[in-house]
């Protein structure tokens, strides 16, 4: 196995490459032809979460799906997992690989990163799609306790080792089922393999410890990039009213409710999600092809 790359049987492994863009050593999957589209997964996942969606889009776009800092097979230093830093580092990665995505699709925390990229003006964007976007901090006591717990866990060198001893499919089924998502055994096995890796668990905790959405939420009225919110009405991880508030706050945004779908919509209903993305991005893709 090539050092740093996922195992040979990992989803879309043939599309994987390692890209050094300081301060990270990124794992990126790239496939398809056409204008560039950037895919950003959520916290605790990896680029593999797009593997059922990518074949439905790769005849229209060149798809670029990195593992976020510290996640999957991306190796990152501690202290570079806050939202503003992640957005800037992803923009630098796009420059390093010579990509110019005019469309970003982000799931959960990846949706927040997409909007943060737009907020900072790091890329020239035509469209943003946010799938089950995690766009608000925890409310009430959890808003104080969870970040503190994450910080304590992230600085404990034994935490990742302790958590990564889990990772059975049964455990993952329980965790993902609690988000309102129903995945098959093959999909669950990928997450079980992820959380069995100490590096991935440590990277996820580091992101949790540094994550804050207050500045982004205050800035939503100033983000003018046309944005589509796709949100499953069975999502138990991020309530649909989060998407309703975000869409209402932005000058050019709308919400499409995905009936009977949970948090991992792009894996649970890839055909439905792909159809919505293609309809929304068709004008942007046509304009990019004409340039």
C-alpha cells in the first residue's frame, strides 16, 4: 500500500492522492471531467462519505473531495482545526492542485466551511449547496459543557487510543441511527473502520475543541452567493429549523426539504441529492464551460 493512502479496498481508492500543502498532508480524491466542484464532508467522516454521490456527478464536474484536517488520511498539526483556519487552508490546497471550484457542496460541518470560504472571499463562487448543515453551536448548558469536554479530550494523549478501541459495526449503527439515518452494512463498515483509527478520532476531537460558528452566523446576511440548503426532515443531529433560519438570513438562499431522509443524506439518498444539485448548479456549470 502506498504510504499515507487509504487501503486498497477503501471507497474510490483509485481516485486518491496525497498532496502536501502546508501545514497539512492532505488526502484528496479527484475524479470526473468538467468544471471543478469542491466536496466538503462533515466532522467525524471523511471524503468516503461522497462515494455514492460522486458517480452521479462526475460526468458534469471534476469532483475534488479532501479529507478535512485531522480526518481520515489527512495529517495535520494541532491548532489548525478552527473554522477560519480550515477555510483558508482548503483555499490554499485548491491553489496547490491548480483547482478553481466555482461550486462547493458541503455536508454538516462541511456546509459551515463552504459558507466560511464565501464569507472570507477566499474563492470566486457561483453556487453553494449545504446538505444538513451544522450551522449553529449547541444551545443552553451543552453550549458550555461540550466544547470544554472536547478541549479536555483533545489534549489527552490517551483519548484517541481509548476511543479507537471501539469501532464495531453495531456501535456505529447505533451512533448513526441516532442521527435519523438508515445506512446499509457496507456503509456502516466504512465508519467503523474510521473510528477504529486513533489519528482520525484525535483529529475529530481537535476540530470539536476549536469549532465556533458565532461569527459565521452573524455574517450570513452578507453572503450573497446563491445557496441551496438541502435538509432531511428526519435529521436528529441538526434540526431542520437550523437550515430554515440560515436560509432566511441570507439574501439569495432557499431550502429544499428531503422527505424521510436523515443526517447523512448524500449516502442515504444519493440519487435525490444529485438531482437537486444538478438542477441548482446547471447555470453555473454552463457558464464555466463557456469560459
